[in-house]
């Protein structure tokens, strides 16, 4: 059993880091079983040793007790499997006291006359207690409640700075010099983003990640950086800087930079890295640069000494054990027990040396990049990725009729690689908004894209008529604007726009009025739109981002309606992914023809628009009742009834109507550019509202693209919503 415990530790050391780069459920399940089994097996072995260590011929078993503490201390690559494990640090602290007491009892009862064996056992006992204490400290430092308490002081400082900024004095004033410092910090940030992941030493990246944990991961409503607010408050300074960044060919290396930061966030929360750097940032307060550098170098030397001291101690224990064996002190022990002891000692040394190598390699990659690249070239590509680089895809039409078992095994969710075109489109759209000083893009939900489309087609004129520009559009896109308006339920808006996007993709036609039409650009926007649509559906309805019980009911009912309209089970459509949408559209058209009341209409009539968007009518009536002195309980009851009616309002007719509006844009390039920009704004809206716990948890399951988008918004400008709007 002790060898099984060692094998589990080796397995966790080798493969635990892969969960940061992979979202495969099989790998997550195997690692979860290994993580839970490692502690259970170690505790069982220690109890077994406490009972059998003094049996004749098995006295050497007492030497194994300290190794159980070493195994309970875990590996450098994993201290916690999930966020909930970090919250259980008190349980591990109690376990440390109990298991250290049991191991100490076994060590104290060992009756060996040879001092070398006693010394080796005491050394390993001290190493085991130290490693287990390290793990408990890491769990405590990553606890959610502690992170929130630690973040309170930083939040008070930020709020005080913003208050002084509103009053026109203090830190943000020109006299304080903060503006110049903020401008310089912003320029440094943009330069680091151009250079990618190799722009900063590991210690600097780690403490940037610590700041991110404080500002992003431990908060449900992340706040903008003070430097971004400071620079953005003075004229066109920040837009000019972002315009220069937008013109740079290396701007897309920003994803590598934020990926490296999230990689260190993972290390901060799920490994022992935080314990290695916990005092490093305090040297920033030292005013003299030379003294600061000397202190940091000294601290790194101490860290290396601490890392290698355990290796040295274990090596000394191995030497003492070998000397005792040669001295004939183990003649009463069986050969099997002696071999197992050697395996435990050699295994402990190998794991400690490997941990030291993991600690040194990031510095090697920064200060000796050529040597680091040679080492990385030997490794598998999966070992060098920053994250999984996968987009979760959930399409309600293609999976509507799936069985309960398929849903339970999450077969309705697929993964696709994040394409370069999506990364470029999301970053460039964000930068363009920054050059226009559109800092509220995280609150627009597609309204900005629709506004600019209407401006380009003169639809801002109240006397606008589609007949003035028949070659460009045959619709005012009124229903589209109402779909993602600020008063609309966001998950329902996502659902409507998702179905409309699918319909446009399969029935949009190929009619374009622009002679300079670029087919490649159209396909690029179509692919971007559908993948973003499926991804945001995955975030909202499969990951629970901003999902309410009412929205879940609307989703389930819509999914049931689609399943009833589709004449064949979904597995028949898997060979042809166009089939479900085509069958759905044909079924709706057939139902329209059979329905004499015209409840499902493809064309837009004023009465139908009122029926399809009951929220507008309800809001108008509620606004009128606010000032009505005769409002009573009957009015409240009527409002409740109207709310239930809104909840039961079918989604499919509205989605069909929105799709018909979009298809009315005859220029296919303009249509799909608009749809792609709307989905981009939907993603900007979602990113700061996922909640800190969402980003915390998904760091250990392959990562999420929305976390990278959130960091881009955090670093490139004051794009995050105000606290009251989040």
C-alpha cells in the first residue's frame, strides 16, 4: 500500500498540470480519483503502520511513517483539485495535527539501537511535517473568504482614489504626478502585450497574477484599474495610445500575455508557487533600486536553498540508511522491506529534484530563452500550451431531441478550437471601441453595433423609410433592437438571437449588392458569428452565467417546442448539421399555413410585433401605474398575471421575426458583419458578469476564452462596467 501511495504521488506530479491545458472530462475524472485516493490511501497506510510496525520481522515499517506525511504534503503541481478544496484548509490543518501525532507515535516507538537509522527517520519526519504544513498554508492562502478579506483594503483604496478624482484633487490630480505615472504604466502594459508571454520575469508575472486574483477572481463585479481611469479621463490620450496599439502587427500577442497571467493565477490558487513568492512583492517598498535588486536576489537564493534543503535532507537520510545497512543493522529485516524503503527514499529524492526543476525553469525561460526553447522543443505540444484553447459549443436546435442520458453525460456540448480569426476579431473590435472612447461597451449588448449600422444607412432619421435605400436593406431592425435592449432578459435575448443566427446561417441566401463583395470575409464573419453564438449559449445555459430560474424555464420550454417540431431524432441529423434547422423552419412554415389565426408569422405586422414583444407593453403600463394614485392590490395582481404571460410567451416566433429582419439586409457582407459585432458585444457584456467564482473554477478545467477577454478589457482601458451596473 505504501508503494501505491508513492505511485499516486508520481502520477499527480506528472499529470496534474495537464488539467490547466485540457478540458477533457476523462482526464479530469482520472485526476479527481487520484487526488482523492492519494489522501485516503496515505491515511490508511499510516494507521496500518501504527498497528503493525512493531511486529517481529517488520520493525523497518516504522521507518515508512514519515514518508506518509511527505505524501500527504502533496506535490508542487497540485495542492487543491478545486476551489472547494481550498475552502477546506481547516480540515487539512486538523488532519496535519492528527497524522503528525500518529507518525510521531510510530517514530517514538521505534526501538533501533543504531543512531544512523534514528537520525534518518527524524530527518524524514521533519521533512514530512514541513511539506504537509506547506500544503495547508497554500490552501489557506487560496481560500475564497481570505481573498475577499484581503481585497477589502485594496477596494477601499481604489474607492478613495476615485472619490478624490471626482472632487478634482488627490491622487488623480495633475499636481500629484499620478497622471504621468499612470500614463507611463499604461505604455508599459501595451509594450508587454506586444511582446507576449516573454515580456516579464516569472516573479513579476506572478505578482501581476496576485493582483488579478485580488481584482478579478475574488470579486463578483470586477473594477477598472485606477491607471486606466486616470489616463482615460484626460482628453484623447488613451484613445491615441490604443490607436497606435491597433496599428501594431504584434497586437495579437496580447493573448499570450494574458494567457501567461492566467497561468500564474492557476499557480497562485492550485499549486505551491504562492508560498515561494509570498514575500517577494514587499521589496517594492524599498526606495533604492540597487538595494531592492540585492534583496530580491538574496530572497531568490533563500528560496533555492529552501527548495534544495529538502532534497539534501532526503539524500542525507538515504546515505544514513545505506550506511546502516552496510553496518549490518538491518539483518533482521526482510529483503522486501529494505527494497521498499530504498524505493521510498529514491522516489522522494526524484520528486523533490523535479519540483526544484519546475521552480527554476520559468527563470531559465526568461533569462536564457534559447536554452529554454531547446528544452521545450523536446516536450510534447500539449505540455507547452497555456490553456486548452477550446470553445464550448451548445446549439439548442441540433441537440433539442437528445435523450436524458445524452444530456446527463453532456453530449449536447461540443468543443471547438479557438480560431485565430475569432481572437483577432474580438481584440480589434474592442480596440476600435477604445479609440472611439466607447468605454460602456460592456453594457451595450449589441446596441452600439446596431447604432453604427443605422448611422451608415441613415436610419437615425425619424423620417427614415426603407424605400429610400432599397438596395441595402428592407427593414428598420426594430425587433432586433428590442431583443437585446437594456430592459430585456439577457438569457432570453441570447436564446432568441442564437436561433435567429442559425436561421440566417442556413436561409440567408447568397444575394449581395456590393460588387466588391469579399466571399472570404463573409465566411469569416459567418463562422465567427455561429461559434460565438454557440459559445455564449454554452456560457449562459450550460455554465449558468447570469441564468435565472425563469430563463431556464423559457429555455427548457423552447427546447421542447423544437423537439416536437423536428420529425426525426437528433442522431439522424448528425451526418448533416443543416438538417435540424431546415426541418425546424419547414415545420414552422407548415404550422403557419395551418394556423388560421396567424399566431406564427414570418412577416412583420404591427399587431404581431406587439404580441411578440409583450415586455414593452408591460413596461409602459408599469410606468404609467407608478404615478397613478389609484394603484391597489388588483393592479399588482394584474402585473403578476402579465409577468406570467411574458414568461410563457413563445420564443420561436420572435426568433423567426428577428431572423427575417436580418435576412432583409440584402448585402450579405453587411448582414454578417452586424451579427458578428452584436455577438462580440454580447461577449463583452458577459465577461465581467460571470462572477469571480466562475473564473476561479475554470482555471483548473482548461480555462475559458471569456476569462482572456475579461483580462483584455481590464488592461486595455476602463471597459469594465461601473459597480452599480454590473
